[in-house]
C-alpha cells in the first residue's frame, strides 16, 4: 500500500503561516504530479495546488497568491507554504499523487489546519 505521509498541520491565527509537508515513495514521487487538496465537513474535496515533476503548477482560484507548492526531489517531498491564512482556510488538507488535474491515484491520511480569527 502506497503511503503518503503528511505533516505540518496545526492551529494558527489569522494572518499567520504554516508549511505542510508530504513524503512519498520515490517510485511514486518521480512519476506523478503531487497535489494538495482540502476538505471541510459537508463539502467536496477541492484542489489547493499541484505540481508536476517537470515544474508545472496549478492553484485553486481561492489561493490568490497566498500559497506556494514546491517539490524537493532529493527528499521525495512536496511542500505547501501557506501565508496570510484566513479562517476560511480551516480544513483537513490531503496530499495526493496522480496526473495533474485528474482524480488522484493515491492519497495521504490528511492533516488538520485550523485558522482562528
């Protein structure tokens, strides 16, 4: 079973920053785009950001320049740097691997981000 291991979630005040990390097996990381999704209760999971191994990136419209996704190929890890966090960013954040903009093949277990006002 493929394991994507997320870390870095937590509680932060509005306007603050967090960095999420997701480590993947090399066999997955080297082939697939890595993405971050988020989900709140009662809502569909939505794409936050994605990045291919070739350097292409995509962001959800709500990001508005506040978040940056990056990949460290030496560590097989993808990061999501989140700045200017808002209470509306509170959600469970999931790491995923697959074809960019398509339904992911693999998912992490999720990490909770809570932004207080």
